[in-house]
C-alpha cells in the first residue's frame, strides 16, 4: 500500500488534507491534450491488385511510390512525412512539458502554447502546399493507378471500372482541406464537487471518487517522474558497468534531468529534490572523473529504490538497465563497507 503522506511530506506531511491538496493542484497545473486529425490520403489496396508480381518499369515505379502496407496513398510520401514530422514533434513537446497523464505545470503552459501555435501554423502551411498542387497530384495518381491496374489480369472493361472506383475514393480538394485540424484541450483540475442536492449515498460516492482523483493525480505525478529518473540512471549505470565510462551525451542528459526534476516536482517530494541536486552536481565534476560521476548515479538509484520500498511506490526495472539484484548487491556492498571496523 502506498504511503501517501510520506510521498507528500514536502507539502507539510500530516497537515495535508484532500481539500488543501486539491487546491494546491488546481493552482499548480492544468491538463493539456492535443487533438490532431486529417485525411491520411490512403485507400485500401484492392483485392485484384494484391499479388501482382510481374510489372513493367512504369508500374514498378508507381507501385513503389504509391503502395505501402496494403494501402495506396494519393499524397506523396515526402508531403506525408512532413506532416507526420510536425505532428510527432508537437506531441513530443507536449510529453516533455507534462508531468503525468497530460498534467502540465502552469509555468510551462504559456511557452508550450507558443510552440503549439507555431506547429499549427506549419501544419497548415504544409496542407496548403499540397492544395496548391492538388490537380497535379490527382493527375499523377491517376497515371500511377492506371499503370498498376494495367498489369493485373482483369479484362479491359474491369480495369477501367477499377480505376474509376479508385479515383472516386479521392476526396475533393475542399474536403481534404477541411479535414485538417490541430487543437489544444485544456482543463482545470476538478474542484470539490457540489453534492448538497444529491441523495446521501450518491453524494458519498461522488465525494469518494473526487478524493481518489486528487490523491491519484499527486501519486501518479510523483511516481511517473521517479520512474523517469530511475530509468535514465539505471541505463547509464548499466552502460558504465559494461564500458567503464559515461559518455558526454549521457552526462548532459543526466544534468538536464536534474533541471527537469526541479521544474516538474510540483508536489515538492524531498527525494526527488535530492535526486535533482545530485544530478546537477555532475556539472561540477571533472570530465575524466568517471568514478565520481558513477557514484552520483548510483547514489540516485539507491536513494530512489530504497524510497520506493519505504513508500510502497512500485518501480519497474528497465530492460536495458541494472537489474533489481544488481542494485541490491550495490546496497549490500556499501552497507558492508560502512559496517567494517576502523
């Protein structure tokens, strides 16, 4: 069972109530999600064209350019790739700006909103680039489809019919343009519900659900950030065990993680604060002092692991990191060293 008061001791420990925690949460962040949609510009590959293997050069080129994973795309790969890059980029930024489940610190929201607006602008620029050459795209697609269909064993009348069916599935220019949307959904953390007019039993159920949501959000934010730090440090420690060194990229990532903890430790968890200070101290250690760097990483790992045992906050062990037995062996070794007589 998770020891919630232990996790929230940075906010005052026993003095924290569900109501004060809810108010603190509402003043600390908002839930942010992204809704992004568009016509993907693909059509299922007709059954008649599946298995067509012997093709002339024109058909081979058309097949390679327009067919993938059982679908025909009437939007060129390069255009689709640019759209996907914008989508994935803003989703990544959203993930990096949030703590857990889309909960974003208020201090980060305004900066993220600017990033979102830039992404939306670029998204529509790419859409307009496609619209500006729409007629040429449709004509090129028709040529490609005709070349591929001609390689099938269908009768000529059936080939013409299939081509018409495929072309009919292309949306109009206006419909394609209107299919694009990119919007933010921003929601405040729910305030204490007004249950005065509800029957007593229903009122109790609503309040219990709200209380659970308040506690679960705080626990999840702390647990998610803890797991993120643990995963990174565990991966670096595993590489150090194999190579005896910590490369520059890993070192910079650990230092950046220290800053990320400080920005996202909304509930002032003391162990996370300690981890942030330890990781940021890496920038003061000489680059060649890899043993000192590794000791800092081990200290963070041990601290988080032991804290998880104390609080009941479950940690998972990454596949490319240190195992549970390896961390426990390090702890035993350190404890054995400390207990040796002088």
